């Protein structure tokens, strides 16, 4: 091939919408055949190598060769859950009998963020980190990020897995990487203005927090070098259109998002056309389950995402309960054949509330809050139990400019309540608190405050 031909080819691949067009547009029957092949390999692998899975399979008389179809896999392989792994790890630290590879193969130790108590230890081999990182690359590429871009990580580099894997992805893409470790919010802003990265990695809430602080410092982030922002860790730009608008306006950038489950994979990069994320079907197999009955739910219905990871070969997770509620769709205007989770994560099984017979999903409420410009980005959804019913109260802050306008706060509360009622057909209590009074978070923002008595919280009580 001549150098002119090579250069044309290079340009064509840079301009492609896909990081890997072959895998991202693979027909469904081929994807399913590949899943079955990989799942059969995986059940053999864990049965032979992981004491945890061998015991689990033996206890129900399951043999790897019993898995002949995808239906077999979904029905016969037992569900697994975070709490099982945590208990075993605590009894025999650091990983208990959950490893499928010798300890010396562990190249990276990470942990879940542990907002609900004890963290889960996550061992990754070098192979796992490369594959896990690639999930991010699919998302980065779809948004328009290329090897010539440079990444700024507004992240403390603790043990939390989330953005370590984004770093593996940035390395895989061959980009310049800049660490924001150890800096406070102002320090991040100064570093961005000085070092001129083109991509920001942070939680979506923290991107907005940085924008607020920058405005106070007299810095205009919209005219900074940042062209793309990419997020994970909590519902962001693809789940919450109002949030995307706010981030894109504040940063003068395109905002993207990925749905990850730290212990499994950065499993679902955002669709470039918005309104959802695509399951990376090269790294994961997933199906949706009714959390109450355990039955599979059809595409288009809301169910719990049950996932199996092909990128976590060190501590494999088979039919793993994510507790995320998703709505699966096949086919998408962007051309990807990978299953789409419309609206990203709609809520959590542990936080799903039924208010007077209506299921209320967290992101649905969040979207409505985001539509009122008088409300700040910090708010809480408080769950309580009153007279045998779940009750959700929205605790919100008016923006700082309304600090001295107490009279306006009640009006905002009423309009928010009306808007929720019109859209979701339930009346939620809406309560204002003074501007800047709710806590700010650099990592996962805690938006759900569950004050229901134990026994009324779904899933966690099982
Ligand atoms: Zn799409």
C-alpha cells in the first residue's frame, strides 16, 4: 500500500463513528452465538478454577456441560450478589475463595466506593484492565474523542475503581493523561487553565460544582480548552437531559456518559445520539429480571440488570445482580446493534418506591427537578414510611441568587410538586432548604436518603 493510500485509510478510520464497527454493528444472531460460546467457556473456567463457584455449582448439582443454550445459562446458573463476595472476603482477606487466578496474577487492586458500608475488593489481572479500559474507549470514540486529545482527571486516585478504568481507557486510546490527584476544586480549575486538556473526566455533579466555583473565581470554563466531558458514577448526561444541557453550557463542551458497575466492567458506553447507553456486548452478557419474581422480563419492560462479565477473569461475576433497573431496547438510530438501556439507569431495586400504587423511579424525578432553573444541582430524595405507604420527599436548594427571597422558595416547591404530579401522576412532598446547605461530593453524590425501617427496603433485605 502506498503512503497516500495509508493516509486516506487513516483519515477514514479517524472519521468513523465507531471504535470497532465490526463488533458494534454485529447482527444479533452472531452476537448471541458469541455469547453462548463465551458463557460455556466461562462456566468451565470458573468450575475448574474458582473454589467459590465450584461449591456453588456442586450444591445444586450443576455441571458446566449442562449449559447448552442461553436460556440454560440464564435459568440454571445461580444468581450472585455483592454481599456474598463481601462476606467471603471479610472471612479470609483480601479475596477469600473468589479468585479464579493465583494471587500473583493480580495486577491491580481496587474497591467499590462503599457508600453503603463495607467495600467490595476488586482484583484485576493485566488482561482484565486492558479489556475493561476498552469499554471506555468505545464510549470516548463515539463522542468524538481521538488519540490527539488529552485527558484531565478530576479524581483523587484512591482505591475506588471507577476512574482508574477510565485511565486504562485513555492509555489504550493513546492520549496524554493529566492527573488532578490531591487538588481541591480551585486547584483543578487552575490546572485545567494552565495545562489545557481537551477532555474532562469527573462525576457529572462535580463537573457542575467546578463550574460554580470557576464562576466565583472569575474563570470562564466555556472558553477553556476542554471540548469534551465524560462522566460516570451517578446518573448523568444521557439519563438527565437537563444535566447534559447544564454541563455542556457551563463547559462549552460535548458531554458523554458511561454506565459502569465497578466490579464488572465499564459496561455500557453512552449512545452518541443520547437517551441511553449501549451494553458492551463484547465484554458483558446481560438480561433483565423482575426483582420480585425472578422471571425474565421482555425488552421494553423495566427490570433489574443481571450481568455476566467477560473482562473480570480474576474474580468472575456470573449472573450478577446489579440492582440497577433498566429498560432494554434493540436497535438504535446510531447504527449500533448492542442492546440499549433507554434512559440509562432508571433507578435502583433497593430504592424503588411505590407511592400510592405508582412506581416512582429516581431518574424520572431528577429529570423534573433539573427542568427548574431556580433549583441548584444539590438535592435529596428522602424515603420514609408512613401509614403503610412509601413516601418520597424532595429536599431541594434554591439557587444562591434566591438566598434572600424566602417568599420565592415556597412558590418553587409548589411548582415542582405540580410538575411531578403532571408528569408522574403522584404527588410528592417538596421541601426547600437554604442554598448551599446540602453536602457536596467529589465522588458519588448521595441523593437517596432511605429512612424507611429495615424490612421495607427492597432487595437489601433479602
Ligand atoms: Zn445508539
